[in-house]
């Protein structure tokens, strides 16, 4: 996984509430391998392109200053709905490294961490302020710094955010989580032995036995 | 004396393998349910040279990508490849797989409970956001992403941050024509699509206790539509009676031990939840959605809302956009909205209780728009046929189909056309969810059957049902 330390990039303001992961990547693309050449085009596909596949100029990602965006600044409950990790993969395929919002869908939030994207939760007024600045100055940049846990707005204002110590460490180092957990093998074995003693009924009978 | 504990707290504590920093815990997973949409995780696991740690706790079925028309399981080579890959992976790893052609095959959240795999007190995960369905049994069940699926396959554990708790209490008797789907839509409308973010919900109160397991599963199923990864209901005699004798449920000497554990699970009197929400059953009417978020729900007797009445600019803009997508004008009575087709199915509403409720409305009437009934599993299909429900639907002009996710997911080729308006018992009315440009109105099976026979959104109570 690509580590995350500090990113300075153009911000993409998305004002719509409750942007679901079906909108981020429509279901019919979920069968596609993320290495197919056109994968990046699936991001916001049905609102970004018309029926003929041409860009809809009114969609913000199709407007020149925002094409370079690598940080999403969203509204309430961005990434709600389906658990599809492809919603994060397709953001990453377009170069996005961070999503800032007042709240995020729980599964999307978790999926971000697994793919080197930093989810940042800030108070509603702070996020609205960031979006306003990004609308007023298209192409304006902001900085997301994981080490100092700060977002620096285009106007220079700094917003501190909380991040779990566990997730922070994993992102800073880009560590493989499965590899980490396999280091807990003796703990898992110990747990399984106790679980088998105390709650043996949790293991289903094999069919036919 | 220790403080009274919630059911969530009890289950969580019993599954902590190790504590990590920042409130994270390595949680042990008792059940891992798999479907053909999660085969990418198997591929990554294989490429990294790792094997499935506990194949005996992993169970698979095919549901998302299958067609539900008889005789043709998949629409193309790509999806056929995914289903076949699942068959190969599960055979190679020794995982029980309910394959195409097996009557036990069906929607993953339907067959877990049906087979007795879903029981109280366990942790259960699946690479699907509607996994909270299983919480209806008093399990801690939640949806996970593809990386987490791979993590569970390899380690049988997950790193999780402990969520906050929310209790939603619904008290009183539901009126005639009002059921579990109306209850959960009313809950989501009340707390909002993001209201349960970072919370595990416990549904409680006399209304919930009075529900069958099928109804409780409908409620828990849509927890994610309120933002919560997990939703749960305390197990009771209704739960135990449902489980006993199911093929993969605890049996023999395991049964009394399981039962003793399960009876000690409910939240204790005085247990403190981070948030409490109350609803009165008497205030809940047959409900439909008008917009593109499940929170956009209103009684069928209401009118399409007016964005001009909304002061918050973000909310006003979202509502305006939703109404434009849905092709609805503010002030229009919801019961005047014409529909083009009807879908009765999905992990929310394809169980036997749901089919019975729809059949009661359909009986002796004729559909006026194309209408599908898609049972949740092969076994539900058989059981419904044994009761003659298939005849009721067929005589009324419904299509009676094979088990699968069908028109709920928009990924298997079974979709509505752009601009088509669907009365649907599924769980999401998102833009494009049922096909690019398709317009979805969520409602209960009885209400969907009513729409099928009238061609418009209809208060099922006016049909005497």
C-alpha cells in the first residue's frame, strides 16, 4: 500500500449530500478488473458522461481547474450505501489521496484506509468553508498532513483532525494489514482454543455429520 | 458490581483477540459469508500464497450476478467466469458452497438464517452492506469491503474500532396494512441516511418484539440505509423457535449450551446507550419513498415535498436534484404517481412472510404493469409453491422467478430502462441503482403488489388488505 504522509493538491468540492457509492461507481462496472485501461473513467460515470460517452461540461470534474484534483471535499455521509471497495479503487485510479467530509459512510471510511486514502472528518462549518473556497477559486490547493493531523485551507487557515493511532501508523508506514495480523498468530490460536472450550456451539456441524 | 451491559458490549467483549491502539480491537469472526462478487479477494489471497484459515466457518453462494429467469444462470461469459471462479476457490479451500442448481442456493442474507448458520451471540461478516440482516438474531453482523474479506479469509479476524451504540425503541401495535418495511423506512426518515454512522443499532420495544423473524430481518437489513453498519435485536423465544432444527444450527448437546448463552445476551436493564431514539407504532403509516435516498420516505397519504420550503441550501439543492431525477413535481399526491413496473424481492423482502403479504393483495386481481416476484432462495420458492402462492401470482399476471438479487443490484442485466418508474421492495432508491436513469420507489411487499394491480402508488388499505 502506498504510504500517506502529506499531500498538497487541488481540491474537488462536492456539495451533494449522501453521495452513495452507486453514484461513485455504478454497479455494472464492478465486474471489471481495476487494471483495465479505462478503469478511471468509471468514477462518477453516469453523472460525468452523457449517453454517447462525452463529458458533461456541467459536472465539476470535467471543468479544467478541477481535473488536477487529488483531494475530495464532500458533504454529509459521502460514500454511503454499498460496501463496494471499487468506490475507493476508482478514486485512487483518478489520483485521489484523501476525502474530507463532515461524515462518511462507515464501510467506505474503512475501505479508504486499506488503499492509502486518508479519510478526514472535520466539523460541518469547516468543510462547508473549504468547499466555498474551492468554488470561489477553482483550482485552489489545500494540504492534508497526516503527521501533524492538519488540513491547511486555500486561505491558509488550519484545521486539526482526529485520526485513530492505529490507522495513522498503518497509513504512514503503508504496512500490509494482513501481514501485521499474522504476527498475532499465537493470540489467535489461544483465542480459538478458549472459544472452542467455552462456546463450542459457534462452530456449525458439517453437513451430513 | 459491574455496570449493566448492552447486548452489543457482551458480544464484542467475547470476541476480542487482542487490543490495539486507539480503541481498535482484533475481533474474532465466527461466520464469513461469501458470494460471487467477492471472488477478487480470493484471487489476491491465492496470489499472496495464503490459504483460508477457517474454511469450516466460511460459507458461499451465488446471488448477485445470476439471472433469475429459469434456465439461464448468467447473461454473459464475464459473469459466468465469476461464478465458476467461486466454485473453484471454494472447492480448493474446502468451503461449503451452495452452487447453481442447489435448491439451498439463494441470496446470501436469506440462506444464512435459513440454514441455521445465523445464530445469536456470534460475529458474522460478509462483503455486502446488508449483512446487518443477521443482527435480527442477536448477532453482531456487519458488511465489509473486499480488503476486509481477504483479511478474514486469511486470519479469521478483523481490526475494528468499537462503534457507539444507539437504541431505537418502537412501542405499540402496528395498524392494519403497516408492517416491518414501513417501520424501518419511518426510522430512516426520522434519523436520516447518516443518522447511524459509527453506531451499532439495537432495535427494541414491543413492536419489534411482536415481529416474526422474517419481519425482524427486514428491519435490521436496512440499518446501513440509516448509516449503521450493524443493527441487532435481542434474541427471544421467537428467535430460538426459528433456529431449532435448521440443518447447520447447534444440535444435540450443543443446543442447550447455546441456548443458555443466548438467553443471557439481551441488554441488561439500566444499560446505557450513547443515543436513544423513540417511535410510536401508531404514528407509522404505509410508507413510500419519493426521492433518491432511503431517508426520502413519507406516508402514502402525503404529497411530494417542496424544496422551496427547505431553508438549508445543501438540503434544498439535494432535494431539487432528487425530484428532477425522479420526474416529480412538488405538491403532487404520492398516490397519483404512476409506475411502469414492480419488483418484489431482494434481501430486504423476499422471505415467505413477504411473499404471503404480497399474495394476499394479488389474490383475485390482475397486474396492469410488468411485475416480478423473485423469491430469496430455492427453498423459499419451494415453500411458497407448496402453499400455492406461485399460482396466486401467476393467475394475477406476475412473473414467478428463480432466486437471486435480481433487480435490486443493477449488475446482473436485470434492470429497468431509463425513465422507468419501479415500485420496489428492495432497499435503495439511489440514482441508477436499478438501471441507468431508472426511478425507484421503495415500499413493502403488500404496497408493491397494490401498485402492480393499480399501476400507481397505492395505499394498500384502500384495497382492503
